C-alpha cells in the first residue's frame, strides 16, 4: 500500500481542495507504481491529511504563528518498488503545485 501524508497548517486546505489533492496525489503515484492510469487500483493508495496548529510548525526556526509564512509537507511512502530518479521526477511533475 502506498501512503501519502499531507501536513499543513490548520485551515490551509478546504474540503474541496483536499478532494482534488487526494485524487491528484493518488494518480501521481499510481501511474509510476502500476505503469498506467488504472482507476480500479486507486483502492491501494491512501492520502492522509494532517493539520497542525500554526504554533506547532516552524520554518527557519520561526513558528508559523509568529510569521506570515506558508508551509506544506507531502510525504510519500511507497511499496518496495523500482522508483528510479526518472520515475520519481515524473511523479513530482504530476503532483499539483500551490
């Protein structure tokens, strides 16, 4: 099972944004793992959204609560598979940008 975890400040993403991001991130890793866009394979991929209070995240040693900065961490844990540099690059290009 491939698990993608998205960590963001509380309120950063709306429900609609999470819906779109879940589908896009799933497909971004599904294609390299399966070899093609196979909607039936989506059940083997999970996206977890974790929200943190602004005083629980920092950039450069400064809490988000103290600065006007934005951060989002996307962590992809894949099955033991062949994820060569070009495969990883293709997945990153397929993922949405903010």
